[in-house]
């Protein structure tokens, strides 16, 4: 896929902080997404995953990808369906959030969860049990803001920008809650990179 110039610039700025991508990351066949899950994921996120794969930043912030789950469970599918499962797992943290919303406990969860219209779709979490979502507001994925659930503070924050904008703001300490997104700040974890590679689409190939 062609990468937007602004997205390319943000990826380069991100790389200056977390380090360059590894060679040989296998691009995800994004064209299968709409058929398998009914919609396309945001372009800036797709560009990030094609460059970096599924990673853990500073061993704290885990960015998921529609490849293999970091901790596969019995019954958890691979690929795009596996990515959606992070949100729809009936026994996971997100199920508790969905129930809280249905019960009207909007302090615990002020938004519905996917597959509800305009719901939350999870793309990552961290070791503090903070959860990071897109709020699927409207049909254009480029306009989906990032909703962060800070478990330790018992607070939500809605970031009126996209995935890559949020990630860049967090790692450059421009986001007000940056130290909650990446607890302890940025640190090198090996090979001059502030992230660990956790897998890419190669795991789905025969």
C-alpha cells in the first residue's frame, strides 16, 4: 500500500526515538481485513505494523497486530479474527468493560465496545493493565480517536488524534499521561532499539 507523506514523516520521527525497524518484517495482507472482519483498520496503524510488526515498546507498551496473539488462548483465532478477539474475548478485561457500560456504570466504561456501533476496538495494553483502543466513531478509520483506560488512575482519556499521533506523543513525552502509557519512560532493550519484536504475519504463513 502507498504510505501517506505525513504518516511516513511520523514513522521516521518515531524511529528516531524507538530505533529502526528490523529487516524482513512481513507485511500484513490488509486487503483481507474488510472481508474477514467487515472493515479496514486505520492507515497509520497499518503502516506502523508493516514497518515494525507486533512489538513491545520499552518492555511496557504492547502494540497488537493481526498476526499471532502474544498469549494465545484456547479458542482464540489467528489473524484478523484474533485481533478482534482482544476486544470480544467473553472472559477478558474487555468483557468486564462491556458489562459496565451495559449496566450504566459510565465511570468504569463510558463507551460501548465493538461490535456495537461507535464502539471501542482494542489495539494495545501495558504492564499496568492500562488499555488502549480506537473509538470507532463514524465510518472513516482515519477519524477514529484513541481512548485510553488508565486502570491505575481509574480514569479514561480521549485523545483526539490517530494511533500514530498518540504513540508518537507518548514516546516523546508530549502526551500528558505519557508516563502511564510507557511506565518508567523510554529505555533501550537491545540492539539500540527501545522495543522488542513480538511477531508478524510470517506466523500465519504455511
